[in-house]
C-alpha cells in the first residue's frame, strides 16, 4: 500500500508541474502518525507534507464546493466512498465539475484511531497495510491486527467501488467486506419498540450539538442550515431537552435521505461516538426495501427516491420494517 | 492522609453519594463522561479525558435564567435559576482543575456570574493524579503538574490503593465523614508522583515553545500567513470548543413554551459561522478568522488580560476529538517559536 | 404593531346553539394583538359584512379573523369584504367553527373551548400573514397546435372561428393525419376524405390559420400566456409560394423507388412528390435521401420542368420563432410495430397486413385504386381473417396493457364493406371481446354479424403459417371449445395504437406529464380532461388516450373552448399563494424542480455581493408565479428551507401547530 | 405500558389537504358525523406541504397523535403531491418507529371530499387508538409542559 502513496505523490507532482492543475487536495501528515488532515497543496515543496495511508479516512469531496469555485483546476484524490459524495455534490450543482481533476485511488479500508487507542496505541510511528490485516508500529512495538478489529466502522462494511475518474491509481482489487452493512439496522429492527427507544435514548442523549456530523456531511451542504437559521422556527444551538436531540438528528437524517451516500463520516467524527450512520442507514435500508435498490452518488444524474414516486408505492401504514 | 483499596472504591462512592450528590466519570454507551453516581454505574477512572470536561458542573451546556409567563396580554416574569445543592465531583484531573481557575477569572470577576458562583461554592472537588499521562497530554507545557493536583481533596493511586489528602477545610470535613477510609499511615505517594513527573517530561508535547505568544507580538501573530494553512480543513463545527475545559462563550436564547417564554443560556462556539453575527454585519466572515480567533484568544489575548495565564490547560481533548485532526499543538508548533519540532 | 379584529359568527343557531359565541369573542379579545372582537348572527350577510368593513376602517385593522363556517364556503366572501374596506384580501383568516366544531360536537363547554383554540390558531397564523398580490401577465393572443390530424385541425378551426390566430405545426408535408388515409368511417360509412378534406381546405383558407407543414417544434420556453416557441421548418426544396401543385415534376422525376408513406409503403412514389391529391398545402416536396440532384448533383429534371421555378435545391432548414398564449398538443398516434408478434407472420408474409394497410388497399385513392387485392399477387382474396387485439390489452409485456378502443369498430366496418362489395368473400374475425359502446355502435356491429354474415370467432390466434399457398390461421374457438384452422387468402391484424413517438420530446419541452404508456396526462381524469397539469398546455385527440373520430373531434372542440377561454383574457391573474425561493438561502441543488408538477421552477445564475467589492455567481431557484399552482411539494423537498409557500408558510403552519397544542 | 389517567384526553393534530380531506371534514360536519373535539385540523394546500418538522413540532408541543390526510393516490389536485407525501411519510414513520416511538401515534389516511363518513370514522378510530396509548412521553419537550 505504501506504493499508492508514492504513485499519488508522483501524480500530484506531475500534474502540478505540467500545469494541468493549479493545486492538489489531499491529506497532510500530522504530529502523532495518525492525525492526518485534509489539505490543499500548491507546489512541489508543499507536497512534502502529502501522505496517503491507512489514516486517510477523511472524505475530501465536500472541500471541493469551495475549491472548485476558485481559479484553475484542482486535483482531488477520491477514495471509492468519496467519489459517491463527489457525484452527489455534482448532481446538486455544488461542485463545478469542469474545475476538478479527479484521481480515483485504491482503498482497502482506513483505520479507526479510537479503536487503536482502545488497543493501547496512542501514537503511530508506522503502518504496514495488507489487504486483510495491518501492522501498526508504536513506540518501538509492532501490533498486528485483523482489519475488522481496527477499521473505521464505515470501512468494515464498505461495498463501494471505484467509479469514473480522469485517472485511477489502483494496484489491487478491493477487499470484499466481511460484515453486512445493514446488520445492526436489522438487529435494532428486531428489538421491541421499548428496547429501541432505550437504545436511542442512550445514544442520542450523549449529543452535545457540536454539529460535527452535520458540518462534515457532504450531503449537508446548505448555505445555511435550518438549525442555524432563526427564521426557520427550529433553530437551536444546544440540545436543551431530549426532544431537541431527536429533532435535530431525525430532521438531519430526513434532509439527507435519498442523498446520503453512506460515507460514514458522521459517525467517524462524532466526539461522543454516537452511531449516527445507523439513522441514515435505516433510511437507505427502507428506500431499498420499498422503492428499489438505490445508491446515492453512483452517478450524477439519477433522481433521488424522495423526488420520485410510483403510483403503486407502499402505504405508510405498511412500511414498518421492524418489530413492534 | 487516608486510603482505600481500589477494589473497595464502590464503597467509597456509595458513602459519598449518601452524603451529597456525587459526580464522577462513568462509561455509558461506549464513552466516558461525568455522571451522577448511581448504584451499578460503570465508574471509569482509567480514562483521563472524559469527552466533556468538568467545566459542565459550573457552566453547564444549557441553563435556564428566567421565564416570562404570558396570559392574554399580561406578562409575568419569574426567576428560573436553579438552587445549587452541595455536590461532590470525583476524579478531576490536574488539567481540568486548572481550567476552573481560568473560568473563575471570567465568571467571578465583576459583574459576578451568580449562576456560576453558586455552583462553584456548592462543589467539593476530589482530584485524581494521572498515573499514566497520555501521548496527547501536554499540560506540562502550561506548567501543570499532573502528579499532584490540589482541589479540596487530592487523590492518587499507589500500588492498588487510593490515597487521599485534604487540601481545604471543606475537603477535610468531607474526608473526616468518610468511614470507609482508613488511615494511610506511612504510605506515601512521593515515589509515584516522581514517576508521573518523569513520564510527563518524556511526552512528545511536554515542552512546547510558547515564546512568541506575547502581547507585543499580537499584530504580527494575527497577520501570520500560516493561519490559512492551519485553518484550511476546519469544518466550523463546535467540537473543540465543547470538549474544551476552558472555552466559556455562551449565547442567551428564548424558547417559546406553551405558557410563554423561557430564557436560557447555552454554550456557543466561536467556530460557528453565526457566532459574531450582529444586526448589521458579521465581522468574522471566514473560517480562517474564526479559527484564528480561538487560538489567539487562548494563547495571546487571554494571557494578555490575565497576568500571563494561558487559556489552554493542555488536556489534549481537542487533539483527540477534532474531526479533521486540527488542534492547538499544530498551532503552537507553527507559531510558538523555535525548537518546536 | 398588529391590529387584529376577530369576528365570531353565530350562523343563526348553527354555531351559536353549541358554541358560546359571546365567550369565544370575549376570550379571543384578550389575545395579544387583538384590538376588537365582535360577534354577530350572520357575518356573511350584508349587515355582517358591513360590521367587518366598519371595524376595519374604524380600528385601522391590519388583519381579521372570522370564526365562522368552512373557508371553502366563505373565505372568498370575507376576502372581498376586507378588500372593499381597503385591507389586503390575504390578511383574512377563517377559523372553521361550524363544520369542524359546532356541527359535530354536542357539549357546549367542549365545543366552546375548541372554538377558542381554533380562533387562537387562526390568530397565530394571521400574525404571520403578509399581504399578497396576485401577479398579472399579459396573454399573447395566438395559439399553437402541434399536430395537423383531425384533432389539430378541429381545434385550430374552432380557435380561429373565435377570432384568434392559430398556427398548426405538422411534421409531414401535409395536414390530414391518419384520418386522411382512411377509406370509410364508422358507424355511418361515409367516406373519410369527403368529410375531412373540406376541413383541411377550411384551414388553408382561414386567414387566422397558418399551416406550417414539414415542420417540427424545436423548443418551448415561457409559461401560460407567454410561450416562446422555436419551430424548425425543414427544407422542402420547393418554394411553397410558387408551387401550384400541378404535379408535372412528379411525372418527370427519374428516381421513383421511394416507399409511399401515405399508402403505408404498399407502393412507391418519386423523389419529388405530393403525398396525395387533396394534400394541404398542395405543394411538392423533395425527399433529399432519394433525390439524385441533392445526393450527387446529377439530375435537375424537375427544376427544368417546373413552369413557375418553384424548385430550389439550395433551400435550408429555417428556424421560426413565435409567441403563443396557449399550446394544443394533438400529436396523435401510430400503429405499434409488430416485431414482437412473429406468430402472426407479419414480417414473413406479404398477405398479412395491418388494418391501416387494409384501409389503403380498399381506398379508391389507394395503390390498387380501391380494388381489394392481395399485396403478394394482386388477386382478389376469397377468405379474409381478421385478428383482433394484436398488442392491445396485452399484459405480457410484448404489447400494450390498454384497449386501443377503435379496433372492434373498424374491423366490423371492414368486414361489412368487404361483404358488401365482394359478397362471395368469406370473412372471419378472431376476437377476445367485442367492445361497442357508443351511439349506434352496437347496432353497427350486429349488422355486420346478422346482416352481412361475418363469422366472429371468440378466441385467440396461436399462429399464422403458410401451407399450399394459403395462410393458415390457427386459433381457439372458445365457444365451441375447439381448435380451428382457417385457410385464408388475406390476414388483417388489428394492431394496437400508441402515441406518436414525437410526444415524448414535446412533453419534455412543455413540461407536461406523461403516463407509463406515453399518453399525456390530463390535469384531472374526470374534471379537467383536456388540460395538461401544466397551465396553458391543452390536450387534443389520441395523444391523451385512445379515441375514435367522433370522440377526438369532441375533445378537440372542448380543447379549443378552453384555449379560447384563455386567449379571451387580456391578463392572467396568477395564483397569489405561490412558492417563493429565498435566494440568500438557496444553494441551487435543484431538487425542488424534480418535484414540481408544473415546471414552474427554473435556475438562474445570479450575482451576489460578498462584501469587500467581491461578488459571487450563484445558481439559485426561481419560481415563476404565473405557472406555480401552490401545492408546496418543493417546500418540503428543500432542505435549507429556502423554498416557502406564500399563504401557507412554514412559519404560519408551525404557529398554528403551536397554538393548537397550547393547553 | 404507561398508566392512563381516567379522564385523559389526547391531543390530536390533523393536517388536511384543502381539496379532499378538509372538504371531507366539512362534509362530516354538514352530515353531523361527530368525532372527538380533541382532533384539531390544520388546513394545508396538499399533503405534500406537510413537512416532517411540523409533525415533530406538534409532538414537541404536546400532541399525542398526528394524522395527515390527503387525496387518494391518483386523485391529487396537483397530480403528484400525495405520491411525494406518501414516500416522505412512509420513511418518516418508519424512522420514528425505529427510534422506538409508538407507531400508532402517526397515521396517513386518504380521504376524499365525498368521504365525510370516512373522515369521521378515521378520526374516531385514531382518537381511540391514541387514547389507548396514553400520553406521548417519548417525543415530547418537557419545557413545553409546565
């Protein structure tokens, strides 16, 4: 996998040098080995900080809303999952596609720092990444993990594949996930309503309304969110009550329903580890079940399921997927 | 000094809880936060960084202030502030303890914030030394000793036992009431404390250079071009501010109830795009400006106004929680001066 | 500061017997913003309205709430009342305390309490009302009819008759459509040409009608009353103004091998041709695919022969742009392609023909000059078998699920005509059901069976195959419960009809909706059958669903009546309760247009000031108030809340919710 | 299951489409077909105008049940509004159910202008169902209720 980093870097350098692009959107090295941050590189010397590795989990597509408006082309590296968000944003006219040079890049799943910390790893000196396992070097010691143990939740069930790009950097076939994307949704559906209520009360009451889930979400790309807009009637700055916790998350999930590509960023960034993706995934699962398989972002033209209908759609009284 | 075997800690918790409300780090739904102690709670004193800091006790995320009852065309105004009952916080780390000093400088200055003061006075704080400071801890940079926090009672774990020392009268009074504790005799914590100091010293960010963060450099720092790069990935979420033990900005908002209006205050974040929105204008239009504000405040403006006390305690929560891995360490390293690499 | 007046109606005893109207008025008077609260026996009476008018003037009211019967009953009344007193009519809200309260509750206390809550809810909504004005837009007094078949012709004639200008755009070189190809028409058996051609001539001679044949609609912009349409007039290579239709050129043209579309390809025609003798306009056209001069520059005989110098090989397509107030879609139908029905042997055997081909074979102006002969050997058929429902009522996916409606009747007509003219010819008809509702229709069908001895066999045909020079039609006879094989000389397939393939493109251009069978959807299946849901677009003829001639003509006239009603207005008053996009919030994501049934939303790039002299070009939604009907679908689809509906704003509805839920 | 107070009367918010169910309610009224006074109707131009936020807001404010009434599928005054509403409400209700909110508290019914009797029957039935469920505790805002 280290080879991918070299190829990506080389690609970035070449395209910058020959003037194809004016800047590069990628990931930058951090201080602790795992704390990569999304960054824009303007020159070959800038690119010294560039890295693509097992910690390049952040979805870069949303940054293109701003970056694609600027003068000159921007090169972006898109992991399979990021590409779906990219397409969705193009579909919503939020990215100026002509100003973006897309390079699809192989991804075999990215690591979850929280999970590594639970395994006792606080700092990372190096990673050796294979398709199904990974070795992390920390303070002189080597730790080997099966991928499922340490992958970001979104990666362990990822079925996304490379779409179409200007170029592709890929050396291996993508690993097939060993877990079912809807497993937990199904588990929750199988619970009683009381159990489900208890589960979600526990999870959502942790919410501190930092808005990280919303701000990282590529589908949450409104100029101004209704929750920030005093005129909307539902503006709120804090969860003053258990109702507001629910309101925010239900409405947010509803607003992105049919547009959410299941990129999993909401859960990745939640400081309170709320499995927010399970809300979106419920909508996805219902949409698939009721209106036919739909993957947002697979292309940049198809109408979303909430802006379409058939005359024979299920009635709201018969749609419940779960237990009572 | 008093002590108790770590195996019997639940007895201690129960006993304190029988005297006053007790709050301590509890693991729930996968994360550790301060919670009111209840029998069977999964107390977690291993985790150094609760997600939310201990500032919540004095400055909670939302707090009612007053209430307007509307009946037809009549309005009645009522005080909605809650009375603060005495309570105990257990397990406060040195960094969070230091954050109380910083918050005091804000809220206890004239005009005194009565809601904050009432809760501050109602509290008894039991601190806990950090036996194993983490890589992301950098309290030492701000001169904080993780091995020996004070508070009303100071606690430290030594060889499977927890030792307690009263630091204030209030602390001594509580300690004396606790029957489950035994006298510590000649057990002492000096060796353990020395060990902690040594560990802290070896942490990667223990001695960050803060030299440049001086009042006279204010404009120079403000204009540094690096802010663009530093803030580039910032999402404008409020995570860093809400997990931060020293961030103290709030907003006052009204909520329309079925009977009128309730006025409450709630945390606000300088990272939010609407933070400085005023009737006519929003002076901080870009995320760069907002990002710069947060760190300039912590590292330059606050110490300038508060005898050189920095507005950061090096707890490392933001380092852990920033969705895109931006943090104060990266800022200090870039702008704080030489030898930061 | 708002100054609200509340007016509680007794409705005689209808309300007052169960609701304590005085108490309602009294309690609502205490609501913030309410300056006067009255009750009266009949608010809708002249005295009641006078009371409201006086109160508006005397107390300078900014809005009124009338607690009375359903707004569906008197909202319009009270709006007029308010308007006559100088108040904006949309500053009126109705609390329905009759149908939704006094009439369904018996307990006075309960009903009174509910009436108060409904009153509060109306007050809460009213506080967020804004004065609305219906926009007005001028109407271009000209109609466009797309399609020049009998539907388009009839609509155009009726509209022109009322004094409005009409353009007919027809893709083929002549108007007349499918009807011009027919021989006789049921149930009267009069000749199609005899009744159609006079209408075609009327069109041509009517000063108000402009016929654009050999033309296609290229694009449609605008909205009801104000459509801007681009029409492509395809190069005809013949100057329409000069050509006299003498036909000399056709005689001399050496390239005679083109299939004659008008005769369903049953014979050939020259490269320069007039589709049929009565064509309107009676002007030749050159098929550029076939013309030797246009293909390789070698010929030019027709130009030499033309006495009026009408031939112009250099002619180019021409784009004409015109404005219209209304558009009639009359694109008609075509028989389906029979490629999915190999069992009937249509592609294998020349003597398996469609009904429309049979029409040409029987037509005096057809390829055999009305003498019914088989295409293969030009011999008179002695046994003819008709197969019904070829591709109609077909749920297998090969054909169409609907009934094509005309086949039963035209087959009866064919059978009868054949038996009349060739009495020794045997005629068999395989049918699933015979459907003959309509004036004199069933009588017509029975005549075919009873008087003309046509053999109707109830059952489906399995296959058609050739044996000893005969076409063997093998099918089931369900009544005698047996398999039958009928050796035939000619087999006629009643092919299903489908909307003309051009309709899809046109529907997209005019944002009219289309159903799964490509028929255009009407605004309401029962109550608005000739209008499209898109304002200003009207449906004439088979483009909306299968129809026979009488039905088509009635619909065409109905359609014309609607168009005339529209064009008769100088200005269109738009619906005031329309959607509106807040451009400062809109991110141009375009989901709203996806749910708009009227195509009222478009997107424009607009410049916004960013401060510091900088500007940004942003895509934002823009609602055309003349087209929007105010359903509100877009408001819920818009995640940012940029899209709102005037008169039913998000704020207003939430205020009602709040007021209702206060207890 | 919570204990239900004896004289408990639920609060029900009904969003009714102007063209069908609102008229249906009028017909119920003129036919004197009663339903509980707890049902309060809000008139909307079309069921597609009902934003999920309205429904949640009603619950926040103390509603115990929310019902949305629209034209029968295929009969929408605006041709397609109720089809969009049907998808939206299906997904929203399923989500509320997923969160453990009682699914009987929300309902969609198609009631035409001619169905006064159906309107009354639906409201009676819904009110009964919600009364049996008792107060809405899982989706309320305590601040609204003091």
